[in-house]
C-alpha cells in the first residue's frame, strides 16, 4: 500500500491533507507532531482509515487536533 494520507481536522491545519511516513496501515502513527510557526501542533488518530481498497483512491487516516506546544 502506498500513498497513505492524514486528513487533519480542527486546530490551525483544519482540512489539510498531509502525507504520512508509513508503508502500511499497521505502521501509521497514532499521533502526529507537526512543526508550526510558534512551536508544534499535535494531532491524534481519530478513527478508521478510508479508501483502503485497491481502486478507490489513496488511503486516508483521520486525525483530530489535540494541542499546541
């Protein structure tokens, strides 16, 4: 499986889609720490992946904003 994406909701990056550094769903992180202009943003996995079939587009994992540090 290639092209696993994270769909961000809430916080400053609401609606953004980011590529994940994972080759399979089993290696997808439960937490994303992203650099932001004033520090870091933390997003946590918030549900099951969608588009996991062979011909339905890139697999997308939902993440919800948790905090900024």
